[in-house]
């Protein structure tokens, strides 16, 4: 999300067959053979480790090696007027790094904002299109001298919503025309991502399972349709990697992330997570991919995986419910990086939101003396 926003296993294969379709609703090629993920523990990361702290019975941590996290106490308070609706949370998290604001999409509320290092919160007063329905998946794009843009997928009302972070004026896209949607049915978008200055990518995870591109200015479909059931029965999330010029699609029931090239319209690799790890979305920070999962292996509570895209390994598995005491974190629906400060001295957090029951929380990177 580009910016840390609330991608999967690493890049194991260099070139593989493509999976795409234009207009016809039929893929040209079969998906590639998934490559299983492998696990490695890192003793160092992209920033300096936090100051070491003593291990105590009260300090709950999860993760391995450098990438251990603890609950960030005193953060992400839910406004009183939204608390009755938290249980039904089924949304996303994005971060406006420039203004140090995180936004959480809460069904039938809209955006809940967190500021002052996540210690203060409020419900954003917005256009009614944002506060109705459900902000299921979203992305944020900084702009020099202007407020950032936000693109969001509302799976309930079947809309793609574009606005800046004043959230006062909204452009909408409804169901595409032609191709697999020629009958005007089967549309329930689950995520959207900026793909550059004039491109938006959208995935229809709960509808007919295609993803597509659109112009940003003005907001309009280009008439292309990619993927379908051959890629995933639920392509739940979509993320654009500006540095690599690639897309990452979260194939939820298949426990995969598909790496796909907008330039060649081909699949570059299919990355397999442990069986049962139902990947909901991805978020990128440099070479590190954060992957929230609705469920874990053997129907265990959903984990968060961190993937090093250079070493092609899962470097940490974080279990918010099992290890950290978040009782509501049975199903992790979305997560994003939240980085405070610059360079080697930056502080690292993960923000996540859960579904069924709903909830939201922050984790902080810790360095525990062993």
C-alpha cells in the first residue's frame, strides 16, 4: 500500500506462465505450480533493534529472532460512539505516514482515525457514501502539497470509492460492464490499490473473482479482466509494489499469494503458505511483506507472517490470539506496517484488525534479553 498499508511468500521462481484475460472472461494460461514457503530466523532487521528489555511473566511476545512483537499498550482506543459496532468489524487499515494518522474502516461507521502515536481517536465526519456499507479493503497514496488520496472497496454496496483524506467528496465506480459482468450481476469488490499516478487495481474477491485495472483521472474502468477462478476462488486482497512494478494478489482459500506483472500481464510466481493459512491481504515495507491470515494451519487462529522478499523466507510468524492474549483475534482480516521515525532509528509497529468477532490493535517490535 506504496506506503505501509494495512504480500506473500517470497520470490522463488524467476519466470513462469501467465494468467490473464481481456474481455472474454477466460484465462489464456494455467496458473503456475505453487512453490512452498520456507522459514528462516533473522537476528538483524532493516532498522536498529529496540533497547533490550528483561523477560518478565507480564511481557507477552510473539514472533522469532529480530521480529518479536508485544502488545502496544495504551494505543488504538475505539471512540465510545463506535464501540457497539466493533464486534461486526470486517474492514481494513491504512496509514497516512506524513500526517501520522492511521485509519480503520469500520462497517456502518466509516473511517475511525488514530493520531498522536495511536493514542487518540475519533470518527471521521465524511460523505455518507463512506459511512454506509463497509470499507473492506483500501489503499492510500501520498501527494506532494496535497492531501493523500484513498481508494476503497465497499463489498456491501458494491462500490469503489475515491476521495482525499478530507473524505468530503467521493467519486464512485459501480459494477463493470461487459466481459464476465455483461449480465450486470456477481459483483462484490474486496480490495483496491493504487498502481501509479493514473492507475487503480481492483479485485472482486466476493463476486466473480476477477481483478481489473481502471484509470484514476477520471475514475473509469479500462475494460480488462484478469484472473478468475483459475487464479483464486477468493482473490481477497491486492497490493501494488512500486519498486518492483508488480502486483500481489491474496488467494485466500488456496493459502497463496500470486505475484503478477502488469507489464507482461503474466503470473511471475505462485507462493504457497502452510496449508490452511488463508491469506487476506499483504502490506509492504521495503523488502518485508506482511501477510495477515483469516485462519492458520489446522484451523488455528489467524497468524501474521513476515516475508523477506530478498531471502525468499518467512522470517517471523506472529500469533496475536495464541501468544499475545487478544481473545477476539481468531480471524485476522487486515494488517499494515506503522513506522515511526526515519532510518536506522525508526520504531516498528504492526496494526491489525480482526473479524468475527471484530477488533483492532497495535503491536510493537521488542528486543527481549534471552
